[in-house]
C-alpha cells in the first residue's frame, strides 16, 4: 500500500511539473516564477558549459547571468526548431565568446598602456605634452592601485612584475586560484579604464 502511495505521489509531482513549452509561454507573459523555474532547471548545465571554457568560477557565473538575461530578452525569438536547451547553449556559446574577446581586448589595451608608461617607444621621442599626459596617467594608475584592497594590488604585482604563476600567487596571498584569476581580470579592466579615461581627457 505504501509503495502504491509513493508511486502515486511521484506521478503527481511529474504531472505538476511544467514543461519547457509551458515555461516559455509563461515567460512570454512576463511570469517571473516561470523564468525562475527555467533558470533552476538549466543553470547547472549552462554553468558547466561556461566553466569548461573559462576555467574560472567567477567568470563562469557572470557568463551564466548574461546568458539567462539574454534568454529572457530574446524568448520571443525561440521558434522550437531545436530543443530549448540547445537554443540556450547557443546563446551561452556566443556569450562565452564575447567574454573571451572582451578579455583579450582588455589585455591588449593594458599591454599597450604598459609599454607607453615604460617608454617602449623611447621617452626622448615624446613631446612635452605627451610626457605630461603619460605622467598624469601613471599617477592615476597609482591612485587606483592604492584604493583597492591590499591583496588585489599584491596579486597584480606578483603576476605582472614578478611574473609568478597563478598557483604560487594563490599560495602566497592565501586565496583560491579562481579568486586570483578573477582579481587579475578586474584589476586589468580597472587599469584599462583608467588609461582610457586619461587618453580621453588628454584629447
């Protein structure tokens, strides 16, 4: 009798679970509850996909949030020609690729800024105005570094001055490797923005 009761309960839960199609219809009618159900249903799979590409928990979580935001905004574009999960994976793939492009662009801008600050092109060839702009930019960078938590600044120095590997940096600052990678990405982004703001002010 107990076995029959459990079976009936299982069938009841299954019958009460909303299908993907029902969730889509609900989201199209601005149902927050259905969006939350969709998010809970597919979060782990999308997160696993993002993490397999990025190998960084913080970045993977950020990509997942961007992915589901895009799913919500573009739900009317879903035509059912593939499974809902396949469609979400397509959005996640584009979001990951966009994230990687942003990271590479930030790194390239930072490298150019670092070469400029170090006088890679020969400081003697700069005009007095260019010298002044470089000094202002350098001062702004030092100010931004002084304003962040000490361990973030230390991570940046250990990586970009002492050229230590991520694992060794994580050991020295007593943080996880993911925390170190996330800190480096955010520090790079902050410095790139500082350099860009300095260049815009100079113009």
